[in-house]
C-alpha cells in the first residue's frame, strides 16, 4: 500500500516535471521581467548598444535601427 503511494508520488513528480519544463511561463518569466525597455542590448551586426525600446528584434536577435533597415 505504501509502496503504491510512493510509486504514484514519483510518477506524479515526473509528470509534473515533464510539463513544468515545457511550460514557458515557469522558466522564462523572471528573465522577461528583467528586460524592461531601458535595458541595453548589443546590435548583432555592428555592436552598437541600443535600448530595448529602440532596437528591432529579428529572429530572436537584436539589431539597431540602422542595421535593421538594410
Ligand atoms: Zn547595428
């Protein structure tokens, strides 16, 4: 009886972990909170630092206004 409960608990834990790892809201939210619009990011192309407010994100990479136009 106790063994059954332990197996259930372990199985439940792994199911929880499996879904927990897949849900982006658990792992990503603290990181996203840190990035406010005044955070400086480096342009992928020219290395200029631009604020998140001003940068352009293309395929997950940051570009300054100039490089994004090209
Ligand atoms: Zn640039």
